[in-house]
C-alpha cells in the first residue's frame, strides 16, 4: 500500500498540469487554451522528482540509523500532510504554483524515502526461495498506483462533466474552462493522503524487521535474538525454533561486518555491484520516463484524445486520464505480473538483460519507422509503444528495484538502495525535463532522434547489468558477504536463512 501511495502521488500531477494552465494562464489574445509556460511546466512536473532524489538519499541513510519502521513512519506522516496541503494553495496564479511546488517538493522527499525503506523491509522479511516474488509483488503496487492515477481522475472528471458540462474552447473560449475545475485538481492531489493514512495505521501494528532487531539496533532491555524470533513468528505466522548459542553467532556476525561504506573493504566486496546498480537504474529511468514523448502523437491517432481547442477543460482531463489508464492497464500492468510469477524461475539478471534488449529493439524500431507508424499505421505504433512498456516492467524497471535490496550488507542496505534509486531519479529528471523539452521543438525529427538515442542508452543499461551479480536462490548474507566467508552464519536460522513453514531450512532454488 505504501508503494501504491508513492506512485499515485508522483503520476497524478501529469493529469492536472493542462488544467492548471487553462485555469491560471489563459490569455484571450493568444486564441488558444491556456497552458503552463514551459519553464513552469517543467518545475511543476519535476519538483516532486527532485524531492524524491533527495528523499531516497536521506531516508536511505536514516533507515539504517534509526530503523526501517521508524523512518517509514516519518515518510508516511510527511506524505499525508503534504498531499493534503498540495491541494490547498490560494491567491494569485504565481502564488498558487509556488505553494504547490513547495509542498510537492517535500512530498517528493517523503515519497523518495519509501523506495529504500519498503524494499529493505520486504527483503529482510522474505526467505531466499520466494524473495524475488515478494519484492516484485511489492513493486507491482507501482502498477496499481499508475492505473489508479488515471482511473480516479477519469471517474471524477466524468462525474464533474455530468453536472458541469461546457462548450468546447473553439465555440466559447471564455466559458470552456469550468470554475469547478479549480476544485477537481485539488481533490486529485489531496486524495493521495488517504492511502498514506491507511498504510500508517497498518505499519503501527508491525514490528521492526527481525534482522535489524537482532543485529543492528537490539533493544538493551530484551534478548535480541528472542525478540527477533517473536517478531518473526507474529508477522509471518511460521514456527521458528530458537538456538541457545544465538548471541555468540550474532557477535561473530558483527565481527566480520564492521567496515563502513567509504572503505576499501566495501569497495572490494560491493563497489562494482553498487556502480552497476546505480548505472542500470539511471539508464532505465532515463528511457522509462522519456517514453511519454510519443504520447502526444500516439493518443490523438488512437482516438483517445482530441485537439485541446475541441474540448472543454474538464473534458481534457477526462481524455488524458482515460488515455493514461488504458496505456497503464494494457501496456504496463501485465509486465509487473509476469515479473512476479517468473522472477524466481528465470532469475533477476536474465529478466533485466531481456528487458533492456527488447526495449532497445522496440525504441529503435519506433525511431526508424516513426513517420510511417505515426501517420499511416497507428495500430502498429500502439503495439510498439505497449511492448516497450511491457518489457520495461517485465525487465529492468522491476529488477533494478529488487536487486538493489538484496546485494548489500544489512547495516547499509537502505543507504545503498537509496543511492541506486537516487541515480535512477537523476535519469528520470533528465528524461522528463531535458529530453521532453528537446522534442517539443522542431517537430517529429527530434522525437525520432530521441528514440534512437534512448535505444542506445538501453544497450548501455544492458552492458551495465553485467556489473551486478545474480541473486536467485541465495540468502541476503551470502549475497552481501556477511556470512564471513562461510556457507552461512545462521543468526537465528530464519533471520538469516530461508525457512519453511515448519521451521526447517528449505532447499535453494
């Protein structure tokens, strides 16, 4: 639910930016619907991503310092209030945009924190055999969030149109923007606070991860191992046997894992992995967030949207949200589901390599044939667009998130995941601001060239994948080297190994 909250709040802004332009930046002299100046549009769309970048770094560090649960609670509180306040700015158009961007930035900071915290919590609770499915199931909530960020504004705008319809812009420019649109965009933003509140309520009933409880920050009032065992039993509903020699094993575990992030031992063991994770995620997000540059040509040709002058303001919101919902439901969501069912069979790296390769092929094909598919074969255009999104999600968009939660030592797992995710957000910021701004000028040639360049960046991501090791069927301690070079150090067996429901160790997959 927390990752659903994150995705909805990030993507819902795309639906309302055109409405904001119609309401606050309409100029009768231009004889066209109002729209946000390009600089303002980039800030409104990108400020949350900038905040997300900062939050991934800060809360990644904080999750290792004070605990995953406490840090996650902080992010949910910030998300709740900032989502509410994002819908409450009033005053002049400039003041409204400034206040909106202020709260969207801090909302982004908290949203960024959910990436390393959710991933780490899930990875530290899961066993080695089904950890991939658990983590990809968590990431599938991103798909639900994208779908809902189209579905909810679509339903809401349709209701508004029933009661507050208006003539299209070309028939009545002055009255084509309904005053009720000022209420609609506020509701769309403020509803993002609801899932944050629900998630916070659930999180309060959940203990800190047993690994963190036993090893990183044990409560001095209690026996660390027994406390972790109790938490494991309560959350996962499995039988866990205790080991009388547990404290000695924990001490041994700590002794071989005391080096800091900025140290030679870390770079010897994990430096290449961290570079590979960061580069793969950055190149993926550059392409993933830039794919929207084709929407302005695809959606009208598929009959999903009309020219802005032929609809009123709320109709435009309805059409944009409907197009986003259909694209997410048909092209995006199936990829997440395939990852859930196949990741523990095929492995992370195989899926990531396949995804990068297929994305590159389809983007290159769209770039080479762009004039033809845009003007003469929109169905083929839609298929290529959907397949690109499908293999992004049944590929590196899922696996970069998952692998970054598995490879690194427990005491810096949140931070390393945050570093990888922040590198991804740098790519997203470039994709949403630089690439899409570039393609707005000089027509279709720039879109074609951009698609070809993005196909090349996907191949770079394909190459960077080889810097990351496979994680299928291995415990977190084997992957991070925290077993001290042994096959495994069993710190309270289920905490550090894959356990079956009867408490016996399961076979590696």
